[in-house]
């Protein structure tokens, strides 16, 4: 299969076909194009053209297209569709995707859209999902699944499965429940096919099954599914009743969103923003951390001002200040990045004390190697061994302290239930710059006997 490639020529052709209202050519051109690629095309069209295309193509395709669109583009298109047209799109979607779209609609038209959905069971499932917090397993799950009762025999089970499977895009697992819909286990397709049709499900199902509560955090769900290599996981309510399932495609979205948020935090962006957001939104997201950097710079300048006489007498110390600050920031970010990654993957083992000791030894080893190189360079450059020694010792201590700070802060934030990713950005860099410069001049003052 040749990968789809969006070209300017294709966009221009589609725009011209829309202007000419050449519907047959448009349908023919996009017939074999994957819905994700159609979404990519629509993102390049204006609002009127995008709406025209959505109305033209069949709902079984455009419904999936809507789920792939940027939220702002989707909102603009939905504003141009009637309640009935929106309902037709929702009927083609799984309940989780449909609920996500309904949740973005203005409150005053949600009821009207729901009432236009002909499949009343589908409509009720969407309404049920809207009751859950979007940042929970309940808000992430879909209602479509295949479940069988432990009291059924194999023949009845197969008949019921056939009926249920019509509404399920992909059957990952067959779940077993009791008469109160409480999750009991899962059913092996092999066991189902090789067992007598008169056998009861209670005799052949597998009682061990991983599940999550409707109130579970999506990130925790992602960790469970990743750890056990699950393609889907059942969701139960407070009474243990099976209410839905979460599939791997939804978890991939969660992981992607979390990675993007952590990346922005690490870069010093405090809100979830995109390149196309307004200047005001981008400013609000960036300014707090830039202000922190300003405060840190003023603090570092104030510290250097306290050692003005020493700098005047040993000017070479001033020229190595950027190196010390950069090393402190780099080491701190490296240490915190490893810890944040470990916390995200739930890989950190052992006590905080052992972690700090390990990081201190690692930083000391790196510091000694780098300091030895710096000592030789500075001594050869200026010919003053004592000054070169002062700078090199300072570098070792600064690297050790930066490593400890970079390790401790994300662990501390995690204990306080604050996203530790915040520690990999300007917060660590600024704090280590200040501590690094203070340590640098303080040690230099002692070694030089000033």
C-alpha cells in the first residue's frame, strides 16, 4: 500500500471541484482515501469547503473523519450541521467517540441531537457515558463489547455472541458476567469452539481477568495495559458490574496527550497550547516560566555582586561563570529527566535515600572526569594552578549538588501529587544556576584564601 501524501496540487484540485460542485468526481477521488487522510485534507480547507465535503460523503466515513479532526475545525463544522445531520454522524460511531463529540457541543443543542438518534439504545449509551468525568476510565470507555452469562450453555452463548458482535467493530475479548452483570472472568475462543454445545460457560471460563474501576485515572489505565500488553481492558463500576471496555487506540491517545503535556512542561509552558493558538494564549502559557527565569537571573546577578571584590582581583573567575551555570543546569535536567521517565513508567525501585546516593556517586564520577579536563585546560591557559584548582573543585561540587537537586525535586513533587515533569524544565535549570553560581564563588573564595 502506497502511503498517502498530501500535496498542494491535490488540495487545489479538491477546492476547484467543490467550487464547481462536481460531486461525482469528488466522491470518486476520495472513495479509496482513508478517513484519517480525508481529515488531513479537510484541515487544509476553509470552513465552508470542509462543511461541503462532510455533507457530501457518506456518514460511515465522515463520522470517523470527525474524530480525527482538530477540535477547532470539528467545532466549526458541527456548527454548520443541523441536529439531524450530527445525529447521523453519531450513529456510525462507537459510543466513546460519539460521547466525546456530544460533549463538545453547546449545551442547548445536546438534547436535540440526542433525540434525533434513531437507535435509542445507542443514544442511551451515549448519555450514560456523558455522566462520567472525561479524565476517568468511565469517560474513556466504550459501551460496545461482547459479554456472556456464566449460566448459559455454549450453544446459547454462541447465538448471543453473534447478535452482540454486530455492534462491535473489533472483538478483543469475550467477558463473562453473572446474572447481576458482575464481571466474573473471560472466555477463551478456543475453549468455546472445542467444548460441547451443552456445556455451561461456568465450567469453562477463565476467572482471572484484569479490570479497572470507572473512576480510575486514565494514566493508571495506560500503565496497566502497557504492563500486561492488553489490547482492551474491561471497566467495572463500584459494585463490580461490567459497564464498558477501553481499547488500545484510546490508550494511545492518552499516552500521546500526556507526552505532549510533559514535553510542554519540560520546555517551560504551563498550559496545554498549540502553535495555532492566539498570541494571548501562548503568552499566558509561556510568561510564568520566563518570569521565573528573569527572577533567577536577577538572583544570580545579586550573588555575583556579593563577590565583586574577588571577581575584580581574579577576573578569570567571571569568564568561567557561564560554564558553571550551564553544567549545573544540564546535569540537573539530565537527572530529573531520568527520574521523571522512571516515575512515568513506574520503573523506579528502592528507597529515595538509595536513589540519592546512586545519583551522588554518578555525579561525582562525572564531575571528577570533567574537572580533570578543565583543570588541565585552565592551568595551561592561565598558568595559575591554584585558580585552575578552585574552578575545578567548584565544578565537581556543583555537578554533585545539581544531580541531587535534579533527583530529589521530581520525587518530592510526585509525593505531593504534582506532575514531576515540571521539574525537567526551567524550574530545575534556574534553581541549579543560582545554587551553582553561589557554590562556585564560595568554594573559589575558600581555595584562593580571599
